């Protein structure tokens, strides 16, 4: 084991994982866009033209204007911005950890079934609007970490968070991470600074609640058809009582508690080695509780867990020590911590968490790499 780990460069492996995940995410987003996917593409095309102001409608109206100006297919226009947002996130994250002293335990977070590996496990995670939040938070943390977050830039982020909420209301439920990042960097509570971030997402959310129309007011499919997009399922067909759906599929949804318990243990074990972990643990529990309405209102439980893990992966870079090389990493020492971390990684690679439905299945990366190909060959 010692001979194996002494040649294992954690930082190079993280770069490799970032590249593979980015290519996979961008490739499948492209595939979904080309086939007029009713969830991934159509979600970006909710618009104000059908019935007026509504949740998520800003993006569709913006893309309609661009199509009118350029004459380019909506599929291509949407993908161009998805490419910038998704690619931008992976680029900023790479810059964020470039000179950080990463260790085996931090790598385990990326290999969590609801971390970077979650994208490889569950293709329906790709192309979603939460990448806007990932990009904003990664850049926010990057500026914080390099002492470049000025007062003016903070207000710019508030404006961007407001816009992001109009693009997808999920932004509201994860805004506590911006306040937690400020605390982790500065080591003190600054309530007045945090307030403006909550106001930035709270105001558009309140406007949506008071004046927002339905996602589909009856003309959306016709409008899209005239513009060359023909989804045959998805957000514009959505007519499900989500709370009732969860009750009817309680067996599958109860499995999410297994995945949640594994993730809580994983994060708890990581926090064990951080300074000031007790108060940070309380803040992270608070951030999770703040998002609980999402689990009550919408069926994508795996997706909400995945967003939490991705934001924590970004957040924890603030606690990593800076080094002098882009290849710097903490050498692996064979001890009890190593074996526990290795056990967590193997378990993470064994299972996956579906976006909605089965909350725990033994069809993770190891299954897809070694079992599924054999099953396919056997069928042939």
C-alpha cells in the first residue's frame, strides 16, 4: 500500500476528475439540447411571452430576443450560455484549488455519490440552472480567498443573485452559503453584511409568489414550436401534485435517508479535522434546514442533496492551506484516517443517488465501470 500511495498525486487526480466531469457534463448537455429535452433545454426557455411575469421566465425571454436578433436556433443559443456557465464554473473551481494543499480526505468529497461523481452517476444532473449558483459561489469564494471581494463587488453579487433567482428560484434556498463563506474567511459574524444577500434573493422570490403566473399559461408549447423547439415531455407538461407523488412513492423516497446519513457522516468526518468545526457544523446544519422547504415542495431530493455537497466542496477550499505549486498536495500517510477515508471513497463509488425516485441504489461508478459492460456483453 505504501508503494502505491507514494506515487499517487492527489492534485493531478483532482485535475483529471475536473476535466472528465466537465467534458461529460458539457457533452450530455449538448445531446439533451439537440433532442429538445423537455427538462434540461425547456427549463431555460420558460418565458414571459406566455402570460407575463413568472418564475424562471427571464431566461426564455432573453433567449427569444437573441434569436430575433441573430436568427440562430434556440438550441444553439441556449447551449452557448450553458457552455459558458458550466465551463466557467469548472474553470473558476480549478483556479480556486490550483495552489491549495489538497489531501486524501478532501478528494473523498469530490468522489462522493452526490459530489462531482454524482454528475457521472446521474446524467439528469447535467445542464441544470444550479450551475449558475455554482459559478457565482465559486467566483465569490475565489475573490474572498484572494482578498479581492470589495464592497462594490459584494453589491454586484447581490444584483447577480437577484437575477439568478429570476432564472431559478432554487437560488433562494442556498444563499446561506454566501454568508457562511464570509464567516469562514473572516472568522467573525457580520449580520449586516449577510442581510443584503438574503434581501437580494428574497425580494424577487416575494414578487414571484405574489404576481407570478404558471410556468405554462397555455401558449408556451405553441410559442416554442414556432421558434423551432418541440419538447414532447417535461416542464411544460408538468401537472403533478409533488407532495402526493412523494407519499405514493414513499418506499423509494425513504432510501434518501440512507444516502443522507452517509453524506452527514462524510461531512462530519471531514469537519473533525477543521479548526472551529463546531460552530461551522452548526452553520451548515442551519443551511440544510433553510433548504427544507425544497424537500417539501419538490420531488428532486437527490438534486437538492447534490447542490449542498457541491457548495460545501467549494466552501471548504477556504480552509485549505496554500502551497507554492499547482501540483502541491499533502502526502498520503497510511494510518487510521487513511483507511476510514478509503472506506468512505469505496462506499461512495458503490452507490448512486437518483435525482428523484430511488434515493439509494448500488449502481454507482464501480457498477457502471465493471458490471454494466459485462451485462451488455452478455445480452449481445
